[in-house]
C-alpha cells in the first residue's frame, strides 16, 4: 500500500458545544489508533527480515547494509485476568526504544510470545474439567488484543507459544541434547556422552570417582554397571532429591509455593520435606562459568550480585570424620567447611535430618550417661529420630534457617572422632542444617559460629574458642578474624597464625594425613526438573519394562519428536490424607494408559517401553524462547545457525553475544536467568549457537505500585471492592489495612489498561507510563496525572490541525532564529533520553518544544521545519498520533523508518542554568534547565528531582511560583 490510509478524523459528537469539532479527544484517539494498527498489520511495517529462510524477504533491500538490533521482553503468562497496567511498563519501554532505533536505520527484531504452560490453567482445568489449552488459548487471544491496542511494534510472524507442539518439539530436543551430554572438566565444556564412552572404552579416561560405586575398573564392569556409570555423568539425570511433598494436593511444590509455617500456599495443606526420585539438571557443573561470565555482560550490578550470591562459591576443605559403631568402625562422615582452621574447636557433628547416613548412624539404644535433653524424651534413638524427621519435614527451608528460632535436634546415639584432636564428639541431627548445602553435614564449632553456640548452649555441649577475640570482647561466638588459639597437638600447631595461614596449614595437614582435601563448593543446587502435573512438556524419555536395562531412562529418537501431551479425563494428581508422609506422587499422565506404554525399536529390536509421567517445569519453555523468535517456522532445526549468528552472534573477540536488550522484572533475576544461561551454554558447547550468553544487555523495569488491602487474617482482598469512609478502609463492612505494593494478582490490586484506552487513548497511556520516571525505577500509579499527557497531545495536535476545520495549519516559512536553538537543544535532549532509556527526559524536552511552539506561533502557522521534527521526535513514544500528523503533513509512507531528527551542533550552545527548587519556601533541591526555559519546562524538570517528589507526596499543589533562571516554589494546599 503506497498511499495514506489516513483521512480527516470524524468530528467529535455535537453533544457538547464547548468542544471544537476536530479536537483530539479519547474518541478521536481511539479511531486514529485502531486505523493505524490496521495499516501496520496490513503493510507488515514491523516485519524484520532474516538473512536466509522463509522470513528473508526484503533483507537485501532493507537490512543487509544496516546494523541489526534484537530487543526482547520477558514474555507473559497468559492469565485469565489479562494484562494489568503494570505489565506494559516494560513493553512500552522496549517499543519506544526499538521504534527509535529503527528510525536510526537499524533492522530491528521485536516480538512477543507466551509462556503458556502454567499452574493457574491447570488448576482451572481441575476445577472445571476444561482442557488447559482451551483456557490458555482464550487468554492469549485477549492479551494479543491488549498488546495490539497498545500499538506495540511487534513482528507478529515470529510470535510463539510454549504450549504449541511445534515449539515444545524443540524444547524436548534441547532436553535431549542436555541428557545426551556430560561435562568434561578438562575441556571445561559439555560434550556428547558418546565421546565419554569412547574414551572410557579406549582407556584414555577414567570414570569420575563418585560415578563408579563398584570398586572395579571400567573394563571389568558389566553392561548394566557401565550404563549406570554413564548415566551418573549426564547433565540431565534421575536422582533421589529432597522435595516439598504435599499429600493433600498430591504434588511436589516449589519453595515459593510453601508458606513460612510449612503449609501449601494453595489449600493450606501440610507440606513435608522428603526424598523422592526426580529429574535433575547438573547446572552445578557450570557454576564457575556462570560466575565468571557475568563480567562480560551489560547487566545491573545488583542483578549480577544476586546471581553471584545464589551461586555462592565457597573455598575451603572437605574433612572426613570416622564414626564408631557397636561392631567397630562405622561410616565416614564428610563435611565441608570454609574454616578448616577451626577444626580443633569442632565439639560435635550435625547432619541434616534427611542425610543419607542418618539411618545407618542411628544407634539401637541410648549410651549410658547422656543428658536427658539428648534423648528427646524418647525410648530409643530410632524413635527420637523418626519423630524429629517428621517434625522437621513440616518446616520450610526458610523457617529452618530463621535466626530467631530456638535450635533443636536429636542425638543419634553415636560418636565420631575429630581428626585434629583425636577426641570423640557426639553426632546430632538438626534442621538448621540443610541437605542442599555442602555435604548436608557440618562440623559444629560453637566458639566461632552463632548458630552452633546456641545449639551447644541448648544441649550443654563443649565450647572451645579457636580464634582469639579482641581484648574486651564480651560476646558469645566470635565470627571475626584473629590469631589461632587452642589449636595445637603433637602433630600440628596453628597457634598464633592468622586465619589465611592457619587455613593453608590445616588443609596441607588434612591432605597429608588422608583426612580431607581442598575443595570449592557452591550454594547453587542442581536444578530440580520434575513436576507431577499434567500441563507441561512431556519428557522425550522412555524406560524399558524388562531386560537388564529395565527402568533405565532412554531418549527417544529425533523422529519421534514431539512427544505429544495426551488428553486425560482427570487433570488432577492423586491426592492423599494430609499427613500421609509415606505416600508417593501419581501424576495425571500415569492414567493415560494408551499413551503410557509404547513399542519402539531403539536399536536392539522392537521392545515395550513406558513413558515418563512427570512433565517439565514451566521454566523449560522460557529457557530458550529468544532463539525460537529468530526462526519460528523452521521444522528441521530449532534455529538456523546463520540466522542465530546474524541476530545474536558476538560482535567482536571477547563479546559473549546474545540479545541486544532484554527487559523484564527483577523477580526473575536469579532462577529464570540462571536456567536460560545454563541451557544456552550447553547449546554453545555443543556447537548449536555462536553466542555463549543469551542476553548481552539486561534492564529491569521498575514496578508500578498501587494500594492493596489485607483483612484481619492478613489475606489480600479485592482492592476494587474496598470502600474508604471515616478515615478507614472497608471490605464487606469489615475493616482492612491499606498498604502499597506491586500491581498484580497476588495483591489483588489489578488495574486493567482497557479502561485507560477508553478514557484517554493508547498514546496518552503510553506517554503517562513513560513519563512517571526512568524505565528502571518503580513509581506509584496515579490515574489523576494521566490528564497531563492528554493535554500535551492536544497541544501538539493543535499545532498542526485546526480544531474548528480539521485542516492542516502548518506554514512553509522558515523557523524564527530564536526557535532554532530551542529545536536543536530539544532534539539533542530527546536523543539522550532515548539512548539512556530515560524516556521521561525525552518527554520533558518534547513538552518544552511544544510549549515554545505554542507560544511563539500563537497567531500564525507553525513552520513545517519545526512541526515535522516535532512529530518525528514524539513518534516512538506516541506513534499513532505521530503517524496521523505525519500523514496529514503530506507523507504517504509510514514514518516508522524515517530518519530521526539530528541536532545541528551550531545551535547546541551550552546555556544550562541551575535553579533552586523550593516546597513551601524551603529549599528541597536544585536542577539544571536550559537558559530561557519557560515556567512549564522549569516546573516539569523540578518535579523529576527525587527529593522534591518525596516532599510533594500526594499533597495538593495549590500554586507554582516560577522565577525564570532562578527558582521554582511549590505552594502546597
């Protein structure tokens, strides 16, 4: 389509004679916006061509000689509530930036998909019997409508949904790559399992020690034993793992789904920590690379720190404590400690209640002469241990680690030997020790650890200081540094050494004596990858039902992908009595009997297999969606290598590559980003991608905050149903407490953008969300302030369109000499705001130009040489009105690829002045403004100062006093 689709807007209804017939109103905005959205869709305005493949049309003409830009949003889960006004904050921000960069000449890829596998749709299916796909598809339709109504510049050809078989085929394929790989420490990379087997067969490699429990060399192992050793090397593997098991719901819950008192967030059922067989991903193999490679990324330092803390590298030693049994020597207990220098002060051992050695270490009867508190008032150690394990299984990890809790534990009835002192020390279990950290066992040094001190006091255990506290220290445990004390024997003397020297000496002694070794450990756990739910990706795994390899997980061939999710009659997992801690999960897929067993020839003849009945977690599909955006219709590969290299490849040596700008909430700072980085690095190691990181640059958008309300139980109630009266807030006549928090379902304070579209139009809504602060800062939702942005657009409209006739009122005369410096300083300021993602600054500069033009040309037409740059400046922010005005100015083509205005350096004279900002006459800050800035521009800039904003709060501004070049004073009512 080469001619404009625009036409004179339909006049406003004549109901209100005070409104000019051609004024820019919400109704006019709605018609303009939907007209341009239709045109963009019809013309494929935002289609980004690939270098090759089915989406390559136009590449040579529009993209080959241009720089590329890949902008990506964290995609939404399609909930039934649709988008709330907080979601578009980031979506609009990336849209503004990508539109701006397109006008700078970039080939811009910007699209949106859906993270469609999620628990809410499954819960609804359980309640109603409606298939989760039906619910999710309906929700996607609704959200697509909202996204389109925002005017986002998405290449809709590239949109994906993680629940589509054509998508999860490749999620399953990537899982297979991980399953069929091992981590080669020598190469510091993942390699195919076939290479591992070849090297083991050739004798050039030995199995990792922890993978071969048989005590025989590889050449002497049976086929079944070899399979077991190989499977123990895989990056995806099946293992017993402590999980949050909820019998009342019949499913394993994530930590986020468990309340602090150990109950399910949904239904308030008791939750138990217990080991179950689960799929896991060996993300810990990548811990060091995940840490080191953060340095190459353009991410906020706060997010990098969160990732570093989550990975949690600790350098120390593993120490072996020999235990005693009634028949002599018992099993060795391995502990990890970052302070091996304090070993002389270890006066007892503590194991996590779920530790694998607890049963073996539990004595048959209590030893003579122990304190009654050690017995836990139980007749036998076994009874005490069983009761304590059940009690601790009801506590979440967060509750178990709470500092304020009284420390509790149970003596196992056995002792171990401290290798440094040779003394026997008691072995306890206590729930402040977790299986996921270190070895799940600690040497307790109460003199140097506050939690150990509290436990020692509670159970009357010895306390030996091994680090001298400073003079005058009167506290209990001393956790600082100092010279070693009480740390000598006839074999080793650390006394007087500083911590670092004492550590080195102790580690050397442990290695020499065979009691331990130096070791680096990580807080990061292997990724629990199983869900006992229906609505998720099926695993591409089968298990033989008989033979020597019975129950061994085997990947299906690529030509069997996708493994389709079958239909079932009941979407709910099997539930059990609330306290049935011994129950076992039964996933809904276990009841799909026709699907459950399958006959296949996997290279050794036709055999019967059973499928995996767990499904993948919803994290799986979001680990790689940015790659599928690049080549969404490819049925022979998850992404063509040439396309991936073009959009995500490294720019230069040392560059990690990845998405050029990734925007999303800080709540995904750890798990999603770690998981996506892990998957991407495996694909990189195996040669499937050229980029070693998925996201080169990351920006976390701020949150929109609105009032939320809690009742007497502390539960959130529907904010829209809360009434304010008498200075209080009421829900169904019951008093509720007001707080402010992130807009969303969890706080029940949803606000839909649909009302904003109807009342103001999408462009006004876009401007408001971008004007309330920098993209990365949180801000309150204030619907009363939206009107200011509508008035800005109305003033812009009046500069170009006569409100009475609807005719264009732009003149062809040159701009005044006084206007040129204003224009070019504004252009320069808008560019700076766009490039720094501080769109509020860009809007403030545009407002300044609109105000100047309104005043300077009040009695005559605005020169085209000012009107056209002004329209282009606001185009990324308010694209619909900009397109309409551009069209009315005589341009047939969309302005989407029109060059963005460039400031003339001759007019960029540094004429900034510093003005004081007062609130009720008291100085609250100072800001820089352009010399000659009008009162409106001064006020707008002053309002952006954080300290001024804080002092204004929600108070009514009764009057604003502006002294040009001097000050702004806000007089509050």
